[in-house]
C-alpha cells in the first residue's frame, strides 16, 4: 500500500550528508571548478572555526553558524581566523535548514511553515535581520534538496504487484510451462522533468543512469519522516526500463491458483523502479516484506 498524500519534509543538515560548503570537522576546501579537482586546495580550520553547524561565504567573509548556541562567527580566513568576530544570530535567522551565500547576500532554507511549500530567505545581516526577502523555490529545484523529491512527486513506497495468475479449474494437476514477461529498470521519464531546466553532462547520464536516477536513489534511502523508504537500491537495475521474459515451469494443483508477484518502488502514486525480485505464491495476498536491503 503506498501513500496517498504528501507528508514529507526537507531533511535538515543535521540529519543529512548533504551540504553546500566543502567543510568537515577540521578542514575546508577551496575550489574554482567542482567538475575537476585540479584547483582544489585543502586548509586546516582554525580552532575558532571548528564545530560549526553550517558554513557559508559572502561579502568577502566566511560565516560559521553555531546554531545550538544562537551565534555566528565572521572571518576573512578560516585557517588563521583573520578579522574574526562573533555575533548573536537574530531569532528570525536562527532556524535555517541550510545556509549558503553569494557575493552580496546570504541565504537560508526555511523550515516548513503552516502555509506549506519550500521557501528560502535572503538577507544581508544575520545579526540585525536586514535586507530580508523570502522566496519560494522553483519546483525544478525541489529534487535537489534532500527530501524535496517527495514533496514534488509524493513520498516513496515499495509494493508487490501481481503480474500473472495461473488457474487450474480441472480435477488433475496442471503442468504449466510458459514465458512470463515483466518490467525491469527505471522509468526515467517520470522523474526527468526535474532536469529540464538544468544542463547535465553526458558523463553523468552515461555512468549513473542520469541525474534523476541519482536523486531518486537518495530519496528511496531516506526515512519515512522525509518521504523515503529506508531502502538501498544501489544494486538494482537503473538503466531505462525494458520488458524481459523468463520461462517458468510450475505445477498447479487441482482447483487451485498460483500468483506471480514482482516488486516495484515508486513516488506518490507512480511506479518508478521495477526490481528483479519475483515471488510465486498460492494465495492472492501479496508478500508484506521488503526484499531490498535497508539503507
């Protein structure tokens, strides 16, 4: 049984592996082009810059957000803590899910509010909450936010679907041999709309099944709280969906039926990934387990 309504949320950075800044606990990286590693330089973080909840850069400064303490630090250089200062976070700037910056502004992704939708705030001063504007994310951006694909398409689900019923209404056992056709692979067109406003390199498409496939895998791996299924689908077939046939030989007892089920995963109400798993049962009720590994 899959979900009928959207109950997902954006995954906060504290519960996600995603970030908009190349910083870990003790080091940070600067980069001119993230498509190559030729210009990457790694620096150690000054002790005053370590342990931040979020990091971003704007106005020629680095900003380190210490969300639990309700403060942020500003510095010209996170390796030397040059011109370092600490400020109190304005209450309206304290609860961002992610923080990021550009030359003359910094931004944060807003928690879900009573009006729904996914919004972000732009401002020029985290301490005084100045220059504030709040915007809605364009739907084409949703999928790039952890958990956002479930908001755009609906939460993920997994279910067993009956694709064949073999009925023996005779008084003798039935020796049944035939080909059973099933779908295997990824229904790219159901998710590819998110890529329409983006330029995706041919390498990504060829090696991974496309950007949409990468994002869908990530969504399936999230917990149900964030619209996922806690399921690892890495070993499934993420090539474009095809129909395959398999020859099967079965014995169906007199006055009995046999049911053939396959497993599929989807978003909202639409199947997206047709898995390899198949079950043969003597009852019409589908299996209740998830045959794929836990994420």
